[in-house]
């Protein structure tokens, strides 16, 4: 079955899990093990409203009650559900807003540097749009690819065994009660050493 999925939060409407690197979020053409199929087998019903790239790790939210699907879908569509990532970038990156279009569509990624060392940059990254591989593609276009990114990272892709991208925080209003929710997932063990090498706090 592979590495277990850690449960971060659950109520009758929502479930938030911490996805390990290497596990797909949803079914793939290759039939890979994935978060969605595992949760459906356990819960009976789950609604999937966003995804993480297979080599990334971190927070994924699903619904457990179809009644809240419209509100959760709207939160991700309108970006009132805010996602913040930790990433290690190749080279000396700077605070920036990356806004190059992706696949002809508007895309915006905010980068805040948290530390630099050993030729790497530890950064907090947030997205204002949700394009495919947005952070990875923007980072590569900016000349600061994500370490371990074998698809877009060129030389940076071989500098660490996994993609150095982790969905660390998720904020949204509860779809039923309206209460503000904040979920956090600490850096996994397979990124801590690199984060420290990069000057990350």
C-alpha cells in the first residue's frame, strides 16, 4: 500500500491529509497508487477539489459530504482558499511576483525568501492562480528552478532525490459554519536536511 497518509483534520464535512512525496493525488493512466482511491476505499465518498503534483508533498483537502461541494469548489476557484508552500530554489532567488502566462492563461506566483545558503534559496511560495505545475514552471522560467524537479529543473533536478516543494499551509472558511480554518503540515523528514542547508528557518 505504500507510505501511510497522515490525517490532519476531520469533521463530518471535511478531511485534510498530508500527502507524501511520490503518491499521486488522483487516479493516473498508469494506475498508480493515489490519495483519492485510498480515501474512497476507506470513506465511501470523497470529493476532490484540488491536487498536488505526485512528487510534491503536503496538504490536500477533500469533502466527505456532497452538500458542501459547491462552497468548497468556489473557494478554490475564487482563490479564497489560500495555499502556501515551502520550496527550495536553485541559486540565489529574490522576493518576486512571477506572472508569466502559463498555457496562454494568466498566472501569478508570489515568492518570499526565507534564507539562502550553499547555492540554494529557501522560500515561501503562494499562488494567486491555479495553473498546471504553476510553481514549478514559473520557478524554471525565472531561472530559479525547484531543487529536485526532474521535469523542469535541468541541473537542479538532480540535486536532491525528491522535488523540494511542500504544501505547508491551507487557509479557508469552513463551508458549513463560515469559521476560519488554518491547517499546517511540517516539512517531511526527506526535506528537512535540504531546507536547513538552504538557510531555511
